[in-house]
């Protein structure tokens, strides 16, 4: 997943296994005073889209995303400015695999691919 909006949503949900961020990533965002959710575009929101709480500006969203990813047990890779990642506004994430039950890393006891045998 790539781009600030998608990555911020995944970080808020605790789904980021690895955050990849350009060393010169510079984007402001917001943090909710009530639920601590992060957001990528402070200009677009007047209240928290999750709980309706009051927002405060976060001048360096990258630092907040790195801190949250590390706190949730994810890893962070800071990379040089490059065309490929820069086309996604300088940030991407690899997500943890989750099962439909919402349990991280859980898998059903049988194959689930189309045509797979369950016997």
C-alpha cells in the first residue's frame, strides 16, 4: 500500500508490518485530541473522522507515523529520495497478514485458494 492517506489509515488500524519512508518526507497532518488517530490532510478535516473529536496539527506527520509503527511492533525503513517511492508521495507500507476473523496472523486450518481441497 502506498501514499499518505492509505498508509495513515493502516497505521491507525495497527496493520503496518513495515513502513518505508523517504528521508526527506515532509507532510503535515493532524492528530485527534480524543482518540489519538492520525490524519494526512489537516486542511480537509474539521473534526476527527473516527470519533468527531478535536484535531490538532502535527507539523511532521512522518515522525508520528514512525513512532506509531514502532510502538505497534512494526519496523521502519528510511530510504533516500527516489522516483519510484516519490511517485507515491514518499511513503508506503507492507501490511500484516490478517484473517477474516481480525486476528493477526491467523489462518484457516484448510486451503482457501479457489479449487483447493478441504479434505
